[in-house]
């Protein structure tokens, strides 16, 4: 595992003037952005603000139209998603994207793909190395599922049969399985009740402290955002309109405007 | 420890029916005359099993619809045609090249390239693996139906290439004999076992075909339960999520194509030798569809299902249609009501009918894979986003 190398930079991840243009639509407009190591930061903004597009660029699913993305002092602009994962960036999706016909354990095992070495021939021969790796990976997957709080009885359930909350858990476990140093969560509390959201908030703090993770979060639930974030960035129409501490964001006029609309009174 | 022993014994128990079936099939030739029509049907079926299992890796595991699988059969068969016959008759100043072949071949066929069957097999594997990767490349950025169209075209290109190869002459040698056969092809000659001619004794061919099936089955099971197999299934289910979890899309897809193609090459080389001739009429588009029908009939992605599907359809093709439907009372019945066609003429109509029946009665296949059954009843995640980063 690559510990963050301090190549003159102190940020875990940074972007410089990153834009994404779809045809005539500027989805993300030259965003400069930075995350300090071992912090929890949020990106907020109204629907269609370009948050998920921004995420997709960070994880390599989209190639930025302009700009540069640095991770651990390494330029990852336009790098393939699987390589970015191997560097230590993992993510979850806004609409859960588990491999629906695989069991919870198998899902998490796929998350470990980049950390495994078993090749085609050694898998066919099932060499002692492959055998050991398979056993370890399965064991680790079960530990990871236990860590995110899935009941043991659900481990071998096909993931589409799991409850919504459990599916979210498995997705986080799958992301953690790739042994990331930066975890991107796309609306993790969507569809959760306040109680579950509060538990997830705690869990994120635990992840940061126990696993030394940096967490970047897209979130709509302001209670979660304000409670957990050390730093907040606000996007609107693809532009960064504000950033700062939760307190500052709450009082920022442009942010209130973006969410509630401009007051029309005198 | 006792628990482990228990686990081991239950695992063996699960394999018991398969082991019994294999032993029964292996003993079958001993109860038949050395030259026997039923045995030849079974050999044909076993060769189809090998190909269907190869196609299953591409279509069933990785979810890449391939309609040009016949191309790999063609490559394998042509490898046998080129390197185990008189085709390159002037090679080595007309004295031929003989590597690892019997005294009989050396004296009876002094011209051309004659290479041991094992070497041909290895050659066919390498050639088809490369061909599989090559057909994979243009499809990497495509999905679903578009992949099917590209692979269909590829299959057609290769079969045209085989059909018109007699006019492509390089240094005095045609690529193939076109619709005419490259024939005769050296008969099977294995180290330790000796030489067998398919004109007089089919037993060795039978056992060899069975051995090929077992090897291919073994590889299928091992790969399915490996890191690569999980990556294929992840890819099939959700490409975007797979890529985000660290599965390299390009490499994973290309290995699926290459390994799947390899099995086609193995079966092709075997059939080339077994049929004793290689010609372009063998590589028709219909074969691709026939194989796909086997995979679908058995259950996409289900290894045992595909074996059953391949055996069943192969028997419909070599036995039921010519010997049951087109003979005797059933055929008389047809001609009595004034229908003067044979089912042999509308073979693909019969297969199509079987497929339609399946779709209505049992869409998941005869022996569905656990996953597929789920997919059909509950559907998988959407395919909205695409991976934009280039390979």
C-alpha cells in the first residue's frame, strides 16, 4: 500500500481547473479543489450541479475536458478507472451498483481484484499461491462485511436479495476491499432514515480514525454534511461557488441563493 | 479437522454423478464395433461440447454476444489442413517437412508439411487465441447488440476467406482449397498410443474427444471460480462498477475472447483430422448460431447446462432429424398429407422452433446457472453510464 508521499504537496487529492463539457453543456466548469489527508470533506449543491460528474472524473470514468487531477502527488488525469482504484481511490455509487447476482462475499471479493495477483494459468492450475490468495481474500471479504455491520447470515445471500440498507453496507465494504486511502461516497445516506444516517455518520468517522481514510462525500442531507465534514465545497451549475468550514457555508449568501433561489423582495 | 474431512466428502459426493457419467461414456466404445455410426455421432457431439463451452466463456460468463464463433473453428481446422497434409506440396524442395509423425506418413505422404497432432493442437491454440483477441479489439468500445454485429461480420469474413482462399495465392500456395477439400489429412497419431485411422477405427477419436471435453471442462470450472471468472461476471453485470472496483476492462474482455476462441481452435483441429478433410463448406454462419443455440438451450453461463444443450442439439442434428423425423412412419405421415419436404432441409427451422419453445417454457435454460435465474426474474442494474477513458 502506498502511504501518501509528500511530493511537495500536502493534499491527498487536488484538482486544477477541471472541466467537463458534454456537447454544448458545461457540466463542470474549471473547478479547483483540494482535500487534506485524513479528513472528511463534502461536496454539496443542488441537483444537476455537476457533483456526480465531478466524481466520475476523479475515478476515471470520465476524462476531464480540461484541467489536471493529482492524487498522492501523482497525475491521474484521464487514467483508467481500474488503475485509479489500484492507486487507492475507491467509490460507491448514487444508485447502488452491486453485482446483483453475486453474493455479498463475492461482491467484496471483486473489490479486491486490483490487490490480487492470480493470473489465468495459475488459476487454471490452482497453484498453492492462488489457493492461499483465494482463501485469504475470502476471509478478508468476510471480515470486511463484518466490519460494515452485515449479519453473518447475509454473507452468502445474493446481493439483490439484501435489504436496501444492507446493500449500501455491502457497497461500502466492496469499496473498502480495494484497500483505498481515499474513499468517495456518492450520496451514501440516500433513502436512509435519520437514525440510519446518524449511524453512517459515526461509521465514517470511525473509518477515518481506524483505517486512516480520507473521505469525500456527496450528500444532500445537511444534518450529515454539517455534522461530519471538516470542509465543504459547494457546486452550482458546474461551478464552485463557495468553500469553507461548515459554519461559513451555512452563512454564505450565494449558497443559500443556490439552494433556495434569489430573494425577489426589494 | 473432522469438519474439513466432512466438507471434502460432501464435495466429492457432489461430483459423483458427473464421475459416473464420464466413466460410462468412456466405456461406451468398448460395446460398439470400432466403426460405428452412433459412435461417430457421439464424437461429433463431444466436439460441439468443446466449442459450446468456449462460446459459453465469451457469451455466458463475460456477457459478450459473439455471433462469429465459427471463425475459430475455421482457424483450428485450417491449421490441421495446412500442417498435416500435402497442401504445401513443394515445401522443402518437394521433400516435405515431417515433425513427430509416423513412418507411415513419412513414406506415404513425402510432400507437404506433416506435423504431429499435439503440435498442431498447440499451434491451433496459439493462432485462435490471437484471432480471438484480434476480434475482441474492435468490440471493446461497443455494447450488446453492436458487439454481436461486429463478431457476426468477423465470422463471415473468415468463412469467405476460407471459401476464396484458393484464389489467394502466396508464393505458389493457395491459402485454402476453397470449397474443395484439403484432403487427406494425417490421421491421429499419439505418442504411446499409436496411429488410428478414422476410416477403420473410431475408438481413439472418441477417447480423444472425451479427453478434450474433460480438459475444457476442467479449465472452465477453474476459471469460473477464480479471480478472472469473478471479473468476467462482474463485467457482465455492471461494466462501470467493475471498472471502478479495479477490473481492467480491456484485458478482462480480451482474455475472455482469447480463451473462448482457443476452445474453438481445439475443436476445429480435432474435427479437421477426424473428418479427414477441411473445406469452406464446413464453416458456415449456421454453425455460430447452432453453437449459440446450444449455450442458450442449456443455460447461459451454466457449465453443465451447456454440456447438456450441446449434446442434445447435436443429437437432434445427427440423429433425430435424419433418422427419426425423415424416416419411417413420421415421414410417410407428412407425405400423406401432401408435405413433401424433409426436416433435413429445414434444420434451422427445427432448431429455431426448439429455441422458441425454450423461451416460452423455460427461458433460463435447461440447467440454469444460479445467477442467470436471478437475473431473468429480477433484472440487473441499469446501463446508463459509460466508461469514457480510453484503453
